[in-house]
């Protein structure tokens, strides 16, 4: 049997028949080089700043192809969807292609074009906010390319024969903004492709029946139901866990069941990536530290050190894996088990493609940059929006957990990208001051994280879906602006080694303010921007009452923090990491507690 690509190319023109099912994703969500940060930048920068990306990465649009013209790599979501479809439909029906090649694969036989998208309209957190600072609320670079893709599908001459289905973590943006017609979308599927309900929709489309506008499909409940693609994924993304368990009110992924996936399947997907030419692997997770400790007798927030080190060692030691990057994690596990951080570092850092010369003590200046949610430094706010973020430590200790966690991470050359939420419902000036206090404490102690502030976005289906925070940058208070600007000022530290760097930033920021930003962002923006540009010393601006210079925080030691864990859970504390609380009695529990109970052999 011919495969889908061969079907389309039998005539040489490649467009007489078309594949019955065509899968694709926006170019900017598919590209597989220059690391995670290029996609993250394109999610945030407005289209008119695309030149920055073009200059830094002149080849960012270059893609790799299979011999038949299909896509060599696709975001993991597309690959899992393809794997799901292959359970019911023949390979000859399905094609995965890049947007530029759609016209080669869509033909009169095409009945469904399925688009997977992460963030098509840029209305999620940490995306819309930066474009809105620069004056366009609707057009981050990624959103431009996503719209371009939809337009292309809409204008294809065979459009009348097929329906357009959208899925992926950004599908909700189309529902919430009611952009069906504008983008030419027939159906948005919320949920995973493994579901038989998803396959039924494809059947319906192939029969030419009208699809419903919005469909919710269930998430698999067990680890065995989750499929792994046998093909290359963008950035070598391989799923590691679903769900989280910490129950933050604003979080979407936490609504999914907490599942850690079998090592054997993870490793197969890693090998498939390498086989298809990928040099890089990244495990997709909300919190890497829960893996190996889901549904074991130990609570998931006491990480399974041995299982994690074993998994990561197997990945980085796989022949062909030259680079490995971390995805998301939480910070409390670093305080719970610093020995685990040390062992993981020794295992993975040599394969990290990230270098931070000014900060790293690694001989080659390598660094590890997981994405970690800080969200707020205000205990009052944290209790409302994320009461379990720091477990096993009580949320009252959140500021100390962040500082001690960063200390441990930085010591081992982990410099996390930490997200902050600005403008949560009910956030007061006191809350902003508390967060600023924490950020200044980080600076005072010479610690480092890339702080990524974003404006609160009520995400669909979350426990905060109906709540409203700040909706435009003009509404931000001076303290909220200061927090955002202080974060970015601190982020620039490792890049400002040259003599001209600080001066260039200062002049650039002030020039941009005079030209455009002061009108767009309102009066609350002015002094924070002056602070960002170091126009005057911060102490002086503080004395003038123009900014809040963070107050020193009383930070608990690790030993004091361990003592705040509920005594009945002390048995889960690892003795070899030290700092045991007074009154701790050596555990009678044999080390086998920490054997990876849920891990299947590779
Ligand atoms: C890896 C990852 C990244 C990577 C790589 C992305 C890539 N292109 O491959 C990087 C770091 C670049 C990234 C960037 C961003 N990310 Co991201 N990312 C993830 C992460 C950890 C895993 C994504 C993944 O591959 N999962 C595995 C695949 C299999 O899952 P999936 O894509 O959801 O696909 C399943 C279903 O959605 C469905 N499906 C998918 N497509 C389709 C299509 C159809 C037609 C159908 C029927 C079904 C279907 O089936 C699949 C499984 O069966 C998720 C969290 C998570 N666990 O999902 C966050 C996540 C998706 N990212 C998020 C965000 C906010 C961003 C950024 C905006 C962050 C930023 N400010 O920079 C940017 C946006 C990037 C862009 N291009 O615009 C949010 C999305 C929130 C939202 N719902 O809007 C998430 C959920 C993280 C979070 N904790 O909230 N991300
Ligand atoms: S820790 Fe992160 S992934 Fe887990 S519930 Fe909170 S926000 Fe969601």
C-alpha cells in the first residue's frame, strides 16, 4: 500500500489526490533548533520585532524533510495524534506536513485537516503581556504564523471538501475568542487524541458528516492508555508525566490525572527520536520530580531520587543523544533532597546545550534551566491561589522555600526560569511589595533565576476560570509595573558583561519610553521604567517615594524548614541529606522505600 505522501505525489504535481487526513502545526511551534527559548521568545515578542529573531537565528525557518516531502519532525502533540489515528486508519490516509507544503498534500480526497496548536492567538499567560507592552495586544510572532497557517487552509481550492479540526493545549483560545469563522475552523477538540471519541470524530469527518464546533474528550486514566510516537518530535519532546497534584487554582495541566509514564516507553520514544536524526531530548512534564513517586506509599512530593537519576542517566547515555534540556519542575523538592539535585547534576549537566558563562562554575560554563513557577512572594496571595505549591512545607514558608531552593539549585548550576503572576484577582499593593521583597532578597543574596512575570490570565476550565484580574497593561499599578521591570532588569545581569551593554540598554529603554511606551502603558509605567534603565540609583528613587526597595526577609535555614514538615512525614526525609530536625529519630524504613515502585524495566 502506498503511504499518504506517495499517494499525493504519484502524478508528479503532488496535488491530484491528496491525503484523506492531513496533520499540521504552525511553523513557529514546529521548528526544532536554537532550543526552547526561540519558541518562547516568539510567543511573547510582537511581530514588528521579528527582525531580532531573524538576525540572531538567520536559519530559524529551515526545516528537515523525509524523502517523500512529509515533515521530519512535528510537535509531540501531532505525533501522538498521528499514532492514535494509526490505530484505526491506514498509514496511506495520514500525512504530517509543514504549513508551507500543505498545498502538496491537500487534494480532492482530503476530508480533514487537523491542526495542533499550543498558543495560536497569544492570549495565554506570559505571551500576550509582552506584545501588549509594545502596543499590539493581538499579534505575537507565533500568533502571526498560526493565523497565516489557518488562512492558507481556509483559502485552499479544495476547502469545500474537508473540515478543519483543531486540538492541542491552545485550542481553547479559539473557543474563548470565538474565532471559528475568522480562522476557518469547524471543530475544536479539547483533550487527548488517545480517546476513542477523538477517533470517532475523524471517522465522522471522513464520512463527510458535519463536526460539532466544540468537543471535550476524556483524558486517559492509566499510564498504559497514553501513547508514545515512534517518530521524531520537535525538540525531542517525550512525555514523562501528566497532571501534577499540587492543585494550584490557576493551573490547566493539574486538572489531568497524575500519571508517571513507564520508563520502557519513554526510552523507546527517545530511541525513535535519535533514529530519526534528533540529537536533543526533553521530557515533557509539569514537575519532573514526581516521576517514580506517583501512587507509591511515599507522598509524591518526596522525590524518588534513585528512580530519577536512573531515568535521566538512561536518557543521556543513549547513543546519539547529544543534548538534553529540562522542562518544568517545582522548587520544594530541591530543599527536600539536595543530594538528588547534586546527583542529577552530575548525571545530566554535560549534555546541557545551555551555557551561562557569567554564572556557571561548570568547566564548560554549562547550566540547567528548568521552568519553575514562583508566581507570588505574598503568603496571603499564595494561600489563595496555590496553598500546596510548597508541600511538604507549609505555604507560610514559601519565601524561605524559594530562597533555600534557589541556593541549592544555583550551587549546582541550575538557574531556573521562574514565572510570576502579576495582577491575580484581589492582588493588593501589599502583595506586590511582598513579591518585590522576595525578588530583592534573591538579588541581595547573589542568587539567580530568570524571572518571567506575566499578567494573570483566567485559563479555561481552571478553578479560577471565572475570575478577572488585570486585562490591559495600562491598568497595572506602579508596584506591579515595578515588579515586572525589576524582574527584567535582574534577568539582564548575565548578559551585561560588556562595557557597552548596560549603557545600550539604558539608552534604548529610555528612547523607547519617550517614543511610544509612555502613551501606551500609562503613568504607572514611568518610574519603574526609569528604574529598569538605571536612570537614578534605586535607593534614591526609593527615598523619593517613587519605587519600593525590597525589605530584607527572615529566611529559615534548611534545618528549620525540615522541622516545619508534619512530624508523621519525617520518615520520608532522606537522612544522608543532613539538616535533620531536632527530635528526628533515625528511620526504621529500609532504603527499599525508595526503589522505583512504579517503574517498569527499560
Ligand atoms: C514542551 C512544552 C513547551 C516547549 C515545546 C513546545 C513544542 N512546540 O513542542 C516550549 C518550551 C517551547 C514551550 C513554549 C511555550 N509554552 Co509550553 N509546554 C510544553 C509542555 C511541557 C509539553 C507539551 C507537550 O508536548 N506535551 C505532550 C503532547 C503529547 O501533549 P499535547 O501537545 O497537549 O497533545 C495532546 C492533546 O493536546 C491532543 N492534541 C494535540 N494536538 C491535537 C490536534 C488535534 C486535531 C486533536 C484532535 C488533538 C490534539 O492530543 C495529544 C495527546 O494525545 C506543556 C505542558 C503539558 N504537559 O502539556 C506546556 C504548555 C503547553 N505550554 C504552555 C505555555 C503557556 C507556553 C508558552 C506560551 C510559554 C511562554 N510564554 O513562552 C510558550 C508558547 C510557545 C509557542 N510556540 O507559542 C502552557 C499552555 C497553556 C495554555 N493552555 O494556553 C502549558 C500547558 C504549560 C502550563 N503549565 O501551563 N512549551
Ligand atoms: S505546581 Fe505547577 S503544574 Fe503543579 S498544580 Fe501548580 S502550577 Fe500546576
